[in-house]
C-alpha cells in the first residue's frame, strides 16, 4: 500500500459522569483520531493521549504537532508501506509513543482492510469474546462508591478496579470487599500516587485479597516497586512504567511486578503490545488489557488484543456506555460480562458519520 496522506481530527466526547483519579477529575474526553488514506484502502487510528500531560508526558496538541511535523512526513516516499515498517521508520524520533501508536494503528487498519484480515486474527487471538472489568473513579463518599459498584455488578462486569490515592484507599477497599464478598474479583489502581515510604500503609490492603495493586509508585521507580513487592502480599502490577517490551523484561527480572497492564498507546503500538504479551507469557506473568477511555475505534482494537492467550485477567475493556452516551462507532455492549471480538477486516468497526461530525472540533489534512 502507498500512503497518500493522513487526516488528523480532534474530537471531544462528554463523559456520562465525572471520572476522578489520583491525577485529576475529567468530565470530557479530548482525543485525536487519524485517518490514513492509502491507494487501496483507508484506516483509522486513535491516539490515547489526554488533553493535558497528567497520565504521561504526552498530550493531544503535542501529539498532533509531532505527527504533522515529524512522524507522518517520515512515511513519505515509500511505494509499499506495511504496518511492520512504521515503528522502524519512526524510531529516529525519540519518545512520543502514543502519537506513534496512533499512526501505526491507522496504517495497520488500512493494510488489514486491504487483505480482508481481522486485527484479532493478525495479532494471534484465541477467543471470540473477552471478559470485561470496569475502572471505578474516586468518589466523595463510601456509600456513593458502593452504589456505583453495585450498578456495575448488576450490569455484569466480571471485575472491579478501584482508583485509589492517599486518603481514599484502605476504607473503600474494605467497604467494597465487605459488601460484595470474597469472590468478587477486586483490584486497585494508584496511578503513581504513593512513595516507598508508604509501604507499611499499603500493606494494610493485604487482608482484602486484591488481585493486584496497579502502579503505586512513580513511573521511573522500578527499584521502589521491587522493594514494595517484598513488603506487601498484594501482587504489584505496572502500568505507566511499562513503556516497551524491553522495560517489561527489566521490570520482571528486577521483581518490580508480577502482573502487567498492556496499553498499546503507552508502548508505541499494537505490534509492541503483542511483543510485551509474548515476553510476559514466556515469564509466566499474567497480563490484562488497560483502557484509556477509548472511542469505539480504540476499544475494538483493545478487545482484539485482549483475546490473545496470555490475557488471563479481565481488562479495562468496558462497554461504550461506561464512559459515553453516544460513541462515534456503534456501541460495544456488554453481554454476560463479555464484549465480542470484532470479526470484520482491520478494526472491524468504522465511525458513524453523523456521530463523528458531532464530536469533531477540528480537522487537518497532511499530504504525503
Ligand atoms: C489507568 N485508565 O489505567 C487509566 C487512567 C486514565 C480506565 O483507569 C482520559 C484519558 C482520562 C485517559 C483517566 C483507567 C483518563 C485516562 C484515567 C486514563 O491508569
Ligand atoms: Mg492504570
């Protein structure tokens, strides 16, 4: 396939309810979508960066800038571009993994549509549906949290993840465990809100049988996570720290984690995400699919990834209505706690034109 250009589109989608994490409260999702136009097909990519650099250093306007200025032009002048060639072509430019992932995703979608191959099959999926968990934000009170969790369990979610921070950790975990019982699959995500000095405090989560605690310490603090893992019985899972397959291998070897959250945007694309899956599987380390409040485009691709054999824990691959009243694609709907793996070529989904238009803030065409 020859690439003729890429359309960058900034969108905004209101959230059904504010989503509070240790790094802030969000009421709408800003995101960048890419449409790669090739000679035989076009493909969609979604950039998972937020409006501001709060989860990681990347942010929407910065991603748009590096894409238009460096990344998209680096794909010019190739008669046969395939998705596997995208990461090597972008490698001279350091960092910016979310921007790179979005561009690779768009090229991969276009290539697979040309070949008539679904993304799940291309990645090595072994399931046709995946069990889904849900990430529950920090709330104003424990009764409010219990009501929210009850609603998600009624909807069928197979696992609950509580966002935690200092001052909202032991009590909410204890309350959810006591109210919903020991069989509930329960985990917590701190988004880097603690330091190693909190080890004894975090050990107070030990009695509640959490599946894991996700990214308690700073992104760069692998040694701190290794020390923490020895001081608590809750398994340590890394999210923000795992930026590549190499980083995953290092974290596992250091004892910094025993579970890994895989987010393709964070690691530079779906192909690197598959390599992380492979590294973890070789080490016997369970993985699960993270979520970044994706639209139906990113959600479709994450569900395909989550169908690989090493994804042995439910992901943050929630239904569309967890976040959005109107998604830009046909919504993903929970069935018996699962989402179906798309079966069409490429992502297997496309934007609904009217919904896409409604969400669009601006568009820009980058010609190659
Ligand atoms: C996590 N996701 O696992 C992230 C954090 C997160 C589902 O908990 C806008 C864009 C808002 C990305 C809020 C979940 C976000 C976001 C939270 C990512 O750490
Ligand atoms: Mg996380």
